[in-house]
């Protein structure tokens, strides 16, 4: 599939061609603070199929696991465009709200459900984990 997206002001654009490896929601407090919302919608994709135009500014912090996560945002408008995970070299997490069409790829699981607000309902077909550490290894290996 081909996916395209951009930041709010349009200074940064990107395209991805291929298949996303994982599509998920994260409700960890860091994702909530960084995104200003209660859910982070992420698509992890192989970097080989990903191209980006424009300049992003990185901010790196340590996840609960102690591993680094770098969130990259447009310095002009502040939109968070991608994340990079220490655990997943060679992959990029697209922040799905920046997609030109964020409706085409559904998430299959959610992480940190313990800090998801009770009033937020998600599709009951999604697998739900209290933390990244509780997710099965194959779903965890790239996150945090
Ligand atoms: Zn921008
Ligand atoms: Zn998170």
C-alpha cells in the first residue's frame, strides 16, 4: 500500500510504500503528554519504504522500560510526525493522525490500557495490554 502524510503547516511531508508491520494505539502517559491527547495511533513501518521531505526536530526520552524513544516534530507547527524506538532500528513509527487519510488502516491492539480513560471505548476486537511489558514478545519487540 502507499501512504502519504504531512504536518499541519505542510513544511514536512512523507510517503511510505509497503506493508505496515504493526498498527496500534498507545495510552502511556508519555504518549498522552507528547501528543496532547489520550491516544497515540501509531503505524510501525520499515524505514526502507519510508521517505520524508523537510526537517524534523527530535526529542528523546526514556520509556518505562528504560529504552529510548525519540519523538520527531515539525519545528514550525509542532506536529509530531514520527517516532523512533531504540528497540526497533530500521523502523519508523508514523504518527497516524498526520496521514492524508487516517481511516484506511485499523489498529489491531492497544498498549498501556491501564491509563486509558474509562470513557474512551475502542473496538472490542483489538487486543488490549496493560503495558508494553505485558504484550506478547512479537508485539512488544519494537515498542518502548
Ligand atoms: Zn509543520
Ligand atoms: Zn506510548
